[in-house]
């Protein structure tokens, strides 16, 4: 079974090369959907397999354990493969609906991005983590430049500079770790966090990963760059970029440290600041996707609570919240993209009365907002409740800081998102809009057509994603054991080490 792990990287790379040569729309779309669909099926297969075999590993080229490039899969990595492939599938479908898949090289770039994501999830080596993160980032630079509105080129430059600097920091941290421990294989590093040099080098690596995730105070690049892309690309990035960095942070920290790191207070301050600052920053936005970008940053802080507390319960809660956040945020971003496609603007001060004009979309957005703040009937309730219980189990005063941050962020987020809802969905019916018409080029508002509305064709991806969030609310008891198993395997590294090193 372990021999199939390299296929998760080889298949999207092969399809990326194929779609560069074969430019027909049918081939492009089939390759885009097939890569994510097969990855989804492969991830589900791995999840079922790990029910009996907790960890499997495959060393490329049959090198001796600890030396060669190793791919490792357990419940957590299989779960990440499933959710990232599912989000890529729906984001790709949205790009097909908007016609952006026909932009030059968009499909090969997304396929290459998918290969980097799968490699970063499955790698058991920190240097190869850096390599796969770069494979993931390189096509992203081009995707930012190809899609979105007119400011994308300047924003793309900022996006590239921020990630190049953090990638340099990441590889420096990997080099320091190799100098301190003589290896960058995660299995060989298990439990070696007590060494001060190893601890310092790991801190540099985690710093780079958390900057890529978008933590405060180095978060500004994310809410500026993501909304400048198209909704389909932002939905893809929101489910992949920050979450792969968070996955890598969980994997690295929990494997190397058997207990709290010496610099845990610094991480705690960063997490609390991220939750609170990003929630308040939502008030400063005028675009729906801009507000969602700051909520994305706030979600990053809440996901990291699992690492601050570092217990099996907190890690399970953090991982559940991460999956919930990927699904909910993806659904809301694609819903805002459907609004932009129909009405020519994502600024909620230019929208009004959408609840009457688009009731199904309004219900989808309302449920998504409820999910973000942790209210029923959505997965956000169980995710937020898990984080609260995990925070309560932390030593004082850390528990009070975390509980206060969660409560304050929830209240502030309710108020900020209520403002978005009031402006865009309540109010009088719209009088003017910016239709997607070549004769107007969206240069000036025109009287709104009586039949102008978001079509079901454009809103089904967001409705499906928010529907999954509602299903997770009712079926949380069925999936929660997966997160408990993932947390157990992450903290108890014995089986991981045995599978990798023999």
C-alpha cells in the first residue's frame, strides 16, 4: 500500500505537463477534475486503510531508512489529502463555471500547485517540506497575476516578496536544524526538543510556517493579496496555503517536542493577538471577500490554540476546527464570487436587498456566518466548543487569555459580519448594478434588470460546502474519532518512528 504514496505527487505533475501540450478545453477540464477527484478517492482509501494500519512509509529509490526521500501517511495526512482535494475539486469547478480555467496556463498551474500540496502533506523530511512548499508557491505567484482585478500585479509582487522571504527563513531554519541534530528527518527528530539548539532551529522553522499561515503581526500580506485574486483562486488559496502551513506546524511541533517548548509564551501571545486583532480588523473592510480574509486570519489563530495547549484533546479540537474553517471559508468565498459575477461588485455598500432577490444564496451566507462565529446548526459550534474546552484545560493564566480571546473574537465577529449582512442582504431593493456586459465594461452603474440574480449554476458550489458544514454539525459524533486518532498519532510518535526508520 505504501508504494502508492508517490503517485499523489506524480499524477498531478504528469497531468500538468499533459495540459501544457494539449490545450483543448475538454482535456484541460478533465485533467483538472480528474487530478483532484483521484486524490480525493486515494485519500479516502488511505483513511480506510489506516483504520487497521496507523502509519505507512515509503522511501523513494529504496534508500536506507532515515537517508532517502520518504513519504509518510497516517490518519492526519490522509484526512488532509481528502479535504484539500475536495476543496480543490469545488474551487476548480467554480473556475470552470466562470471560464477562468481557459486563461493561459491556469489549469497546469493549479495541477502543479496540487502536486506541491500533496508532497508537503506526505513528506517525512523537513528539507523536502521546504521543497514541496516551493513547488506549491511557484505556480501561485502566476495564478495571482493571471486572475483577479486590476490591482493584482502590484499585490502579486507583495505576495511573492513575503513568501520568498519566509521561504528563505524556512530553509535557514532547516539548515540550522541539520547543524544541530545531524538530520532533518522528522522521525529521527522525534522527542529531541529538549536540546536548546534543536529548539532554537525548530523555532525558526515554525516562525516561517506561521508567517506563511498569516499570524499577527506579520499578517498584512494575506488580507491584501487574497481578495485581489478571483473568488475561485481565493477559495483555492484559503483552503490550501495557510492550512498546509498550519498542518506542517502541527506535525513539526508535536513530533519534536514532547512537552511545552521554551518559547511557548511567545507563541501564546501571537495566537491571542491574531485572534483578537483580525476580528476587529474585519470592521475596516468594504468588500465581502476582504472581510472574509480577516476572518481567515482570526481562524488561523484559533486553530493554533491546539498547539498552545498541546494535549490530545486540544490537538483534536484544533484539527477539527481547521477542517471546519476550510469548508466554511471556502463556501463563503465562492458565494461572494457568485455575487460578484452576477452584480459586478463585491463591495457590500454597493449591494442591497439580496435576501429577497437571492433567498437561497442569502440562506447559504447566513449559515456560513453562523458557522464562523460558532453557532448552530453548523460545524462551527462543535469546533468552537472543542477549543473552549481545550483552553479551559490549559494552565492558568494561559487558559484565561485563550478563553477571553475566543469569547471576544466571537462577539466582535458577530458584530462585524452583521454589518456585512445588513448592508448587502437587508435594505431596499437594489436600483443599480454593474452587469458583466462588454458594451458597458462595468465602467458605470446601470439600472438593474428585473431578472438579475445569482443563478443556481453559480451558487451550487458554495451551497454544497455550507451544506457539508451543516452535516458536520449533525454528524460530528461520527467523524470525531478520526480527529482523536489523528491527535493520538501526532503526540504518540512511536508508530510513526517505527514505520519510517524500521
